[in-house]
C-alpha cells in the first residue's frame, strides 16, 4: 500500500536528514500522497476577514511550501488557507548547510535557512499553473528581500508587483532572524517608510487591476512591549489588514532538553508557544481588537489553537507540528476546535476571538 505524506513525514522526522525529509514530504504531496479529509468544517468555523471568507481558521504557515509548488494539494488536506514563501525577487540558495535542526526531545526545530527559494518568477509560474487548473482556496504570499539587497523597499515592491494577481493576500515578512538586518525593518522609522511605500505600490496595482489585495505584516516574538506598541500604532494608522504573530524566536528557554539547542537560528515548535501567545494577547490589547491577528507558534493541538483564538487571534497557522505529526493534524485540529467552540456555547468562531481579554 502506498505511504501517504503524513506517514512519510513522521518516518522522515526520525530517519532522514532534516532538509532531505522536507524535500521528500513536498515531493510526496506533489505526487498526491497525502491524506484527504473526511470532515467538512461546519459553518461555525467559517468567518470573513479582510474581505476573504475562510472556511476554517486553521492555516499552513509560510516556510513549508517556499516556492508554491503544492499549494492546491495542501488545501485539499483540510487547511482553511495556505501561506506560501517566503519568496524574494531573485532566487537565492540561503545560508550554508547544515541549517535545519530537529530538537526531538522538545518536538521543536531550529532553522537558519535564510530565505532559500527559487525566486518570484518561479513562484508566479507555479501559482498560475495551479490557478489555471482550478485551485480552490485562499493562498497568501509571504514576501521578503534578498540577502544582498540594501534597498528593502525595492525588493518588497518588486515581489508585491510581480505576484500581486496571484495572492489572495500578501504578507510583508520583516521578522526572520536569518537574513542580516531584516529585523531592523521593524524599527518605527524604517517600518513606516517600508509600509507607506508598499501601500502606495499596492494602491497603484489595485487601481490598475480593479482588485485590492490585503497587506499583512509578520513580526517577531522577541519584541519588547514598547516595540509592539509602536507597531500597533503604525499599523492602525495605515491600510494594513492584519498582523501575523509570530515568526521564530532567537530565545533559548531554559527548559529545552535537546543538545542541539546551542545551534543558532530561529526556534519553533512548543517552546515558542508562550512567546507567540503572549504576543497575541499584547497586540490584541494594543489594537483594541480592531484588526485580525494571525496566531502562529508552537500550535500542535485543538486546545492550543483555541487558546490563541480566545487570546485574540482570528486565524491560526501550523508548521513545526506537521513535521512530527503529518498533514492529518489539520483535520484533527479543525474537528477539535469545532467541539471546543460548541462546548463553550459559541455560535461562530468570531465570537470566541479575544474572549479571554473581554
């Protein structure tokens, strides 16, 4: 009997080198070797955010499908939406290998990949092909800058323009710890300059095409409360549709068990969860619940997802947990989330957003 991608990912997590395992998982999904859900999300999980109707709030985070090779097939496994990338204007190999490390005892990962991707032209061709074949579902595009680019706006603007008609939303990623200087773009002055420039480009594309794409901002978990307050003010004063909280962390919690905790790079998985959840709680308070937040970081169960939603996240995303559990996790969390909402008497998932902050 053919092995599906969930089984392959779980097997690969134990036997294959990290990047080899990732490539094998992508290839298996491309061949259609993935679990197809038997569960149709109930209407209580459907909600509209920034003009898009999400069938469920459970999404796949950027980083898995870097070049948008399998977005259509990932959507078929039970995700409510998929975010592809991070993509840069020019193809780049990323940082030297090894650069991806499993922390098995912690069910976590450390990566210092450095935006390795095939570039915006390849991503566009891949998305055009899938959309031409009738791809159904919401696909966000996560954009970044090339490592050697000094003019950040030029790179982000190029990617935004080139992929504008292929994304349902565009995420501006200024939070990876693995591209030198990238996180400095979260500083108030630089962030204002970048966002104002991208909004101007987006508005020009909207006028040309007749379709206005939502812009989201993805930030780091390692910001201070003052940093988050500044970002909240900047975003609320501009036409930014939402904030994704968070990227990986450069922190190393004392509770980490794996000897590989000493590796440099961004940490993801369960050890990230407290940082990401605290960021969601803080940003929901700072924005007064006025715009959608996307919670990501260490979510591996329906209970985790529900905690993020009650803290203020309108949507949630998974990634690291899939490495250890496989694609069947999307359906498991979606089912469990519906049960938790019903148990607490919520008619729709939107009613639970920020419930613990109210």
